[in-house]
């Protein structure tokens, strides 16, 4: 049986890091998240600046892909969570999805919600993210970088995450189970 790959994607502060563990807990899927990797690397290497944070963030992606690929090659279904929006993401995610049954949950919210969340979480985030420094450097209150949905041939469920989730959690779980042919663990 082919391994299943659930990709939880969205802009920073879109709700994906909150939603992914909820989904994985209910689906009994292991979760590999980019921020978990970045935070561990930050603990090991330290960060003194936003530039250091950016470098660790970029370095986290190849590690994320390698860990997910290793699980899929073993036939283990897995979920991954990160913001994927670059052409490089298309290539790397595309290589992971070959040979797996894949689907993506894409979290989105209006810019003002993303900005408010970025401000609210800044002080409490792991130091590697340098969130307060990023906000000060950008001269803005939140995520401003362009974001595009990866160009991949796979089913995508767009989730409005401005205030809770729409569709609601049970609807998202139903879509994932159907799309990825996952059993309902009851």
C-alpha cells in the first residue's frame, strides 16, 4: 500500500501550526514541522540576528524533506507542516508526492488577521524566530511577503482560518480521510 502524505500549508500566522497537531492527533499520523527543525537547530547553533534566523529557516527545508522522504520510503504515512510557496517548493514537494497518495490543507486568513496574530505571538515564540526583530525590521505589523499556492497535481482543501476553521475540524478530517483513503481510527 502506498504511503499517505498530508501537507499542511499556509502563510505564517495562518493557523497551520495550530491545526496540524489537531489533525495528526485525530488521524494518528506522525507530524514533521519545519519550525520544530528550525527551533532545534537554533538551540544547537544559536541566532544573533534576523539574518541568522532566515538562514536557519532556509536550512530547515532540506532537513524537513529528508525526514519526510525517509518515512515515505519506509511506507509510513506522515504529515508535514510549513509555509510552502516558492518554485523550489514545487520541485521538492513534487518529488515527495511521486509514489505517495498526497493531499494538501491550505490555511488562509485575511492580511489584518495574519498581522494581528504575528504581533500577538511575537513575544512568546521561540527565540530562533526573532519575531520582534523581524517585525521591527520590516516596519510592518505582520507577514508581507508574497505567497502562492504550490503548483502541484494534488487535491487541495482551502481552509478559512480567520476565526476557527471553515470547514470545521470534522469536515477537514472527513476530507482528508476521503482524499488520502485513511481509515477512521474511531
